[in-house]
C-alpha cells in the first residue's frame, strides 16, 4: 500500500480481560496487507489477554473488532473502534474480501 501511512492497529477479540491478536496470526497478516501495523506484534503469542491499561498504553490509531464482540469502548482511549464482519476472523476463501474490509476500516479516505 505505497503512498499511505501505516496505521497503528490493535485487533481486539473481546473477553475480560480483552484478548488481542499478535504476530503470526492471519489477522496480523490482514492488518499488514491492509496498510496497518499490529501494535501487539511483540506479544510472543498468537493470541493473548492484555490488561485494559495495556490497551490504552500502546499508541493505537485504530482499534478493530468484530460486530457483537462486546468490546468495552470505555476501556479504549480516544482512538476509534471500528467493527468488522465476523468473516474477518475466519481464514478461508473469503480472505480477499476480509483484507478489503480491514483496508476500508484503516483507510476510509481511500476505500469509501
């Protein structure tokens, strides 16, 4: 995605404490293909719980989650939370559409 700034992104799966996607996951790859950088790529685990404080401490431009995940918006700092369709969490034949959906969430000015 040349010409676009990388968007610092956290993918929050949900739960208490909230779980996030780390490096090596297909969600991490979707974020990279869509022009983002996963702020939790240093977890050392594919998916892991993080404290609410850690969600806020990281410099996040956009939080992503799926609709209906129950992520507590009050737990996030002022960065927007963008909800995606549930197919984003299912690797398979719809990954192209999922990548497009993530790109639209990260760069709405380019993908209206």
